[in-house]
C-alpha cells in the first residue's frame, strides 16, 4: 500500500514538473521579464526603439571617443592605434565660439581637396548622417524627419544662407553642433567632416546658389 502511494506521489510530482515546464514554454520569458519589471521597473520585452541618430549622445566626460581623436595622418588613411599623426591638430572650440563667429572656427582651412573620391565619401556620409534632417538634396523640407516631426524642419544646406558660411564654420557645426542640431564630432571623424563639407558645396552648386565644389573654400 505504501509503495502505491509513493508511486502516485511520484506521478503527481512528475505531472507538476511537466505542467510548470509547459507553462514556461507557452509564455516564453514573460515570467522572468515580469520579475525584472517588479524589481527594476522595466524589462527588455517592453522598450521603445530609436531611429538612426534620433537620440545621439555625446561620450562620457573624460572618455576618448575613437572617431574624434587619434587623427590619421591624411584623408582615407586609418588610425589603428598609433599616436596622433597630424602635423597640426585642429584647435579645440565650443558651440558658443561657433555662434559668436569666432575666427578660431570661421578661419579653419579645409585641408581636403574636393576630388571625386572626397565627394563620393562625402555623399555616403551625408546620406547616412545628414539627410534624415536636411534631405538628400540639402533641402530641409524634403527630409525624412518631416514625416514624423513636421516642426523640426532643418536648414536648407543647399540654400543661400549656408552657402555664405565658410568651410570652417560648416566643419564646426558638424563637430560641436548648433542650436537644436546635436554635435556629431563623436560619430564623424576629422577628415570625414571635411568630406561632408565638400559634398555640401556640391549640393549648393547644383542648386545654383554656391560655387562649384572645386572652388569652394578657396
């Protein structure tokens, strides 16, 4: 009699284990997620996503972001750990200096000739980083972001106002940001910023408000 009860108990125990296993399989990671929500207030199951560059963040204070430091020696070269190799590193400046038209920013000379290779690289980077807010042709009204945030119409980079800025000023805008435009110095490396400047000049020339790309910045 005792053995029968023992077998029944073992059978019920096995059924309980099987039932718990089926419940876990049916609900996936929900129990674990629910526990994390109860402890931490959030879980990986329920979180909002960000569009590319929707919420760019600057690196932590004191950190050394790879793309904005360790300058390579020349355009289209890569730094793979060697010390800085530029003969003269670009000077530090702030967004306030940019807004005040500081000569430190405005008078920066573009070291990258607007060759086909530079314009090609600039186009790739522009479409990847700038076009979401400024449009593929440099016209803010055609930007992708307008469909989601109509009030965030950006400057027409191919317009007369921006065509009047120096190459150094455009470089500075990319590096430290301006107004509601965030800084991209931690995402776009030194020479790549100049490639984008060259490509913006080409867009301006195509729109009829700027000089040809090979004369821009001269």
